[in-house]
C-alpha cells in the first residue's frame, strides 16, 4: 500500500493491522513492524489508534516508537545508504566513507544516509548497503559509482 493514502484509509488500515495482532502476547512490536511494512512509516496519527486497540497509553506506544531506531516517523527517502560504522569496518576506512556518503547525499534529493553498527560482513569491510543491497570492500570511488546508478 502506498504511503500517500488519505487519513481515513490510513486510520482504517492501522486499526485493521492492530486488531490482527491484538490477541497475540505482547503485540506492540509486531503491530509497529507491520504498520511500517505496510505504510512505510508510523505516523503520529497512528499512535493513538494503536494505543486504543491494544488498550495501552499513547505515551507507551510513543515511547516504543521513539526508542527503537528501526521505526520511522517520516516517510522513507527514495534511496537509503547505510554505512557500517562498527570496529572492523572503521579500521578499514568506514569513517571517510561515511563522510563521503553524507556529502554525496547532501547534493541529491531523496537520499538518506544512515550509520549501522555491523552487518555481519566484517571480513569484507567496509560494508555498505544501498537500498537494501549489501556491498563489501567499498571505497569512495565504488560508492560514487553505486550511487551514480540512481541517476
């Protein structure tokens, strides 16, 4: 479903998703992941609906959404670059790679750069994910080449 739907349809979708998990034990994380997977992000207006169906406070739901980095409260960018910043990748040049990715993204619309702390690809660092596709042994030239494919 598109993230660009009207508020009424979104509210019905959020309630339906939440009701589908309401009988599960500890359903909040399941609901939040499902809402984000279906709608792209968790909108501020989704939080009271989720809280209502699960009989939680708005503060409880908001607290979980704001605590976990994986939950987005804004629609995602068209392209996402994730650079591993864990120790193995840092030792192989992730710091300047992250800086290069950030600089390259600032010159483009619709590109978001995130730091990740381990993809589990340590032997092939520095590791970068572009739109969910993992790339190992990435240097600044390779990053530029990969991002250039979006043009």
